[in-house]
C-alpha cells in the first residue's frame, strides 16, 4: 500500500510539473519576451528624456544578447542617440558612442 501511495504521489507531482511547465510556456509564447520588455523600457526612458538610463539599457541588450533582434534594434537606437549628441554639440559623447558601436563590428 505504501509503495502504491508513493507511486501515485510521484505521478501526481510529475503531472503537476508538466502542467506548470506548459502553463509557463503558453504565457511566454503569448506575451512579450523579457528582451522585448527591456527594449520597450529602454525606449520609454529615451522618450522621457532619461538618455543615460536608456543608453545603459541599450548597451546591455547589445552586449549581453548580441544575436537577437532586440540587440540589433538597440544598436540602431544607440546610433540615433549618438547622432543627436553630435547635433547638440556634445562631440565627446557622440564620438565615444560611435567608437563603441564600431568596436562591435569587429
């Protein structure tokens, strides 16, 4: 009897784990990924004028997740930020960003 209860209990835990995993996978597939959320957050920071925070998050996406669509989009945003710094007369900041972006191409 004890072995039967242990077997039923183990099977129940396995079934619950499978259901939980499927639920998590469904939630992930229907909603934005974490990278999409981070990229969207970066865009909000930029829109709100918090360019330092936006830039840091864009760089994180580019460096930590280089082969993703979000990293490519972040590179484009960083280039736009660098261009805006250049137009605003902040040559030092623009140059630093351009050089960092160029280093990614190597």
